């Protein structure tokens, strides 16, 4: 059964600090992995999309890594800001023509002053 | 603003009723996706249409149906509503077919409350 596990469930950090969120998946066949940021009550916003051949992808202060061998991904946030407070969701796509999306339950990040 | 519009923003209805949610994709996008987000289940993929044709199906109940019209807008129909159908329903769009690494742009969502 395809599964995506995210850790930690929640995280509180001080403004200006760095943090790393984890995503482990058991999805096959792998197509791509996406990280989304979702503010409460709003639609998710895409941060990165990575395919099998990509190890690292950056989007400003967000850097995602992918290890397809161990089926792990991480999202690193540098120099956190109060506006980074949100839920971060990992989504793995499996298949090609006929595909499935498997969502993690998200990590809720709170950045405090 | 993602360019994806959803109406209505809020909907309150009673159990057993039927509702229709509407989505207009970004200009130029051919794919529309529907998602359900409830507090206990997180985000779940329901269904995707590409240029009017159903492309992929997720955890969509038989009481739910969707379609994409020639002008590319989409509607999600929910019938015989139950309390557990209360959730945020998101629509997203992308330029290409699903599965591939196309960016998906999410709308603001429709909050459905079933009483």
C-alpha cells in the first residue's frame, strides 16, 4: 500500500533559525515528489517538484532533497520568518498515464518571535 | 492569487441534500483536479480531468461526480450529503496532464458544512 509519512507532526522554532522537515514514502512506481506550503484555510502553494533524477531543488529559502534509494525527502527552511508558519505537505505521485497521488498528513510549523 | 477561482466560498446545507461546486482553471490550463480536505483525513485527491476527459480517479465516493465542460470549467457534484462530507474542497489546475511534473495551482477552496 502506498504511504507517505511526515515528521515531525508539529514543530515550533524561533524566528531566524533553520529547520528540516522529513518525508518518507513507500510508493511505487515513483514518478515525482512535491512539497506544498499551506496556510490555515487556504489552498496549498507548490514549493518544489522533484523527479527521480533530481537530488536537490531550491526555491528561495526552501531547499528540498530527495534520496530515491532510501525513499526519503527533506525540506530545509533557512533563516525562518514568521510568515513561514504553515503546514508543509509532502505528496508523492506514482504511475504515469494512470497515476495516484499519496499525501502525507503534513508538518505544522510555528515560527515564533 | 493563483488564478484559479472557486464558487461558492462557503456552503451550508442539510444531510441528504445535493450541492454543486464550481471551479474555473487558470487561463491556458487544461487540467482540473478536485481535492477534499477534512480535519481528520488531511488532503485527499478525488478526481482529475484533462481537456474534458476524466484522467485519474482517487478516493472519490460514488455519491460524488464531476465533469469538465468545453470551456474547461469544472463542477463537482455531491449528493446524498452526510455529516462526514463537511470539509474544504479545493480545485487545482495545471497546463498539462496529471502525473507528470506540471505545477498545480490551487484555488481558495469551498468550505462545505453539512448539518
